[in-house]
C-alpha cells in the first residue's frame, strides 16, 4: 500500500538514499532538511522537497501532517573532528527528536523511526583495539560519547517513553559507521572511509605520495555500506521489534587496514604520517549482531572491499568534476 512518509534529514547522506528507495516503492514522500536544496546530496523530483528547520515544533507539525510514517534522520553530526569540537551543536539535535515525536503523536503517524548511533555505548567498553563487540544491553550503565552520544541516548529514551505512555509505534537503530556514495567526502564532517578515499585520490592526483592519519592507525572500527543500512531499515520497520537494535557490519578493521584496502583499490602505496594529537574517538568499536540475526534473521552483508570500491569510484568522480570547475556537494 502506498503511504505518505516524511524523511527528516533527507538532504543528508542516509536520508537522501532512503527517500529514493521509498519513492521507488511507490510512496508519497516529503523530504525535509535544514540545508538549502542546492546543498542536498540528492534531490528527488518525485518528492515534496522542503528546506525547514526541524528543531522548531511548528516545522515538524507542518511537514508531518497527514503522514503515515516518519523517519527521523535529522541531526547535527559529522566525523570525529566535528563531533569532538561541536558538542553543544550536537546536543541541540534533541530538539528535533522531541518536536518530531510530539508532531508524530498529534498528527497520528502510525510508525516512527529514529536513527540513533553506536556513540551511545560507554567509553569504558571501548578502550582496547581488540574490543569485545557491543551488545545492545551494553549501553547501560550509561557513559556515552560526550555531546553527540548523550543526545542520541536521551532521544532513544524519549522514543521508548512515547511508546510506553502514548502507545506510539517506534523503531530505533544504532547505526555503526555508515559509508557509501552520495555523502560527505570533504570539508571536515566526513567520516574515515570518505576522508581516506579523498586523501588517496588527492595524493595520486598531485604526486605527493604522503598521507596523514589521525591517531596511530591501530584504532579499530566496523563500517557498513549504505545498501545494507537501507535493507536493515526496511526490515526493522516491517517487524514488531521496538527496542534499540544495532545496525552495523561485524567486520572489524584497523584504520591502517582500511587504508590498505583503499590503496589496493587505487593501485598506489603512500607514506603514512600519524597525527597523534588529532581527534580519534574510542580505541575500538564493533557491532555484536546476535540480536539482529535473532529478530530479523539477517545482518549486513556487503564486505568492506566491495563497498569501498564503489565509494572510492564515486568520490574520484566528484573530485574530477570539482577540478573541472563543476559545482559539486562535498
């Protein structure tokens, strides 16, 4: 059945891909984002595209009116450099989820999706590179990443209490490092896969075969390709599970190992320089996928090399377009 669906933050990376998939499914889609349309990563002709500040309750009320489902992916975020230096801006995103939940309840939306983050997990569980994969229950006792992580954990609790007190039908995913084409790749908000792809492309283009890595390169992470993220959202929304759930690939890799893969894709080897005083986040983080396999009978499937090859190719294309003087969103 065709539904009317609001995608908050749809001018961003994940939201832009999600809006595309929902349109392909035949739904009527309202896409709202604070940025002007020319700064969106994807603008879909078949959607109602609006530039709106979803921190304001009036905007949430207006653009969710008549919607059957609401997907809230809107927040102030970026890579580690942005998160560590903009904690207040990250915390202000609590206004978006607060007002969006109120609007969803008042306007009678049947389902509500909130995009949380693995940053809700406590620092004390992520101090070793050989980290024990994080289970959903590990979020408590709480000590999330300062700023961004606290906002995400608080908003998760608000979703749960709206479900308990008002009977709302909510779904919450804790995203683990989503990457892929049509996202941030330059300017300070990009995450490690895109940042390293761009740096390798720049080195190859300029002939300066050096690269700066934040930290010692031995910190570990898992990275999930955007197609798996979209599949996971669709499966969760069709389920009856309403507690927070990990959505991440369980393929652990060091930052040095991530760069190894990108260099192989590019056909180049670079001299590495380590910036030990740069923001680098927790020492290790990985997704435990036992619960998602139990609940949905599925887990993210795209291996890192496959996803990075597609991402590298897209960023290389954007880099070349910008060199030619074309307008690109980075």
